[in-house]
C-alpha cells in the first residue's frame, strides 16, 4: 500500500508540496509519515509515526 500526501494525494516521490513539519513547522529532515503528513525527525519520533515507505523494503 502506498501512503499518499494528505494535501495533494500523491506519493512522497511525486509530491511537490512545500514540505514542513505539521507540528513545529521546521523544514529540516522532513519525511512523510504513514498518515500522509510531513514530520521532522524529532516530531516523528515524539509522535511515534513510522515513515511512509518504511514497509517498502
Ligand atoms: Zn503533496
Ligand atoms: Zn517538527
């Protein structure tokens, strides 16, 4: 299953949305979580959100 961006409904590699953390608005180390939202590494760990592509390997 592919996780889609919550804003544009495209997978992470096709998404061209401006990427910033949905919690702290940081723009560093932003990755998509399994819920389709973008997180910085700190907030992603704090919220226990897995990477969108973590089950693709
Ligand atoms: Zn997007
Ligand atoms: Zn953050």
